[in-house]
C-alpha cells in the first residue's frame, strides 16, 4: 500500500492540559508534542507506547472529541475541526445502549442521520452478518458475551460507512482466547471492507499481527519515537 493515497495526515500535533487541583491552578501537563505521521488508504496503522504517552488523547483528537493546541489533522485533505461521519470510533468498552437490541444498537448512528427505517434495518442486518452475529440481532447487551458486544460495537462503527475507523484498545478487556478470535475477525472484516484503520494498543504482538505499520510513541510528552513497517503480507497467518 506504499503507493496508496494518504487518507489521514497528522502533522505537528501538540496538546497540553491544565491540571485541576494544582496549588497555583496553572500547572500544565504536556501530553503530545509535534506528533506527525500518515495513514494511507486501506492501511491498518497501530499506535503503541507506554501508559501516559497520549495514544488515546491523539485518537480522540483525530475523532474531533478533543481540540488540539497546534498542528493539523486532515482526512482526505480536509481539516478536522469536529466529529464527523467520515470517522467511526470503536471504544475500549462496547458501550452499547442496554435498552436496545443488537440490531437497534447497530442502527443507532443511521437513525441519527435520518435514514429510513427499512433501509437502516437492512444495513444493520448486513453488518451483523459481516461480524458473524446475525443470529443475535434481537438479543440485548446483557444477553451477549463481552466478545459479542465488541463485535456489535464494531458493526455500529462501520454502519455509517466511515472513511477511517478509529479503535481505542477494543480488545484489551477481553480474555486472551477471545482477544485472538477477535483479532482474526478484524483481519477478515478488513479484507472484506479495506477500511483505513488507526488502532491503539498496548500489546506489541497485537500491533505486529494487525498492522501494516506501527507508530511507536515515547512518553512525557508523547512524541513519535519510531515508525516501523511490518514486512508480512496480508492475509496474515493465524
């Protein structure tokens, strides 16, 4: 994918937070400093680094949930200034709405966009089939395992057909066996959709298995230490 066009451009991103409760009320925490990298069309790029290096903060800046101080984020050449349907977000916890069925959870973003009921139900069922959960369409979150809930969360993120999929350690709370199953599932879905993906993880094995490239962040403040090309072709062996 080295010849593919750049889908996501991160340039010289800096972010500082003011610490609440500090003695002078003015103490600053420098979280990110001059972070730059690109993600090409169809790539999976992982962000990895020790706790506190700003991985999740950076992902939320890309999503438009947090404002950067300086620098720029561009998707398809367009500056990111707020959240938008061109980016889908997968959380550490599935965060499903407990009063909605699996299908209704997948439909949620489409409902907010005003899509007609029959059309959004059809799209939700197609996505449930993609993640292997068509049989659970009418079940509620409390009836689903953690791994199944994460699959529903992934289907919900894909429902709006985002240009970029942003994933914040989506498998970190799962047991090792379920995590490996969902890693393989993500690779299968990526092969089917070719979604450009920015994936946050603290697991080096996971980063190597899933990614085309790995961006290693150093901490205090978060900055790019190294960008590593993964030399293994897709599809990856299990």
